[in-house]
C-alpha cells in the first residue's frame, strides 16, 4: 500500500495564491491614504493662503499656498476677493502611489478669510 501524502504543500500553495491579493489590498489602502492626505494638504494650504491674502494681498496668497505644499505635488492656487471675504482655492492632482506621479484628477481645497488689509 503506497504512503498517503495528505495535505503536504497545501499551505505553500495557498500562500502563493494569496500574495497577489494581499499586495493589491495594500496598494489600494496606500492609495486611499494618499488621497486623504491630499485632501488634508489642499484644505490646509487654502486656509493659509486665504489668511495671507486677506492680510497682504494676492501675491502673498499664492506664495503661502505653495509654502505649505511640498515640491513633489502638482499644485495650482486661485486667489481673490469676494465681497468682504478673501477666498482661496487650491487644487492638487490625485497622486498614484507617491506624490509627483498623478493622473490629472484634481482635489480641491477652498477657504475664505475676512479682509484685514494692512494699509
């Protein structure tokens, strides 16, 4: 009677089959973290830009937004007065796996601050 092998090697086979799924899940979670971080960065940069623009004007607005976003991110800032408020909109492109590699879909952060011009 030949010896029975049973389940020998089954764990290794299941591990090899699950590794791609685990890596795909990790990549999806990482992408979600980056998108959330981009929303946070855009909102904070818009806040800082609106505050700087309300006090010092348009030039300060754009430079304040750029100061709070790292160089790896693709960013654009739109600043201007809207009645008694100074509004800033910061757009960041959605990163793919790391900032700098993006798909061109913008994430927008918008903020406003009361006008406080220094004359």
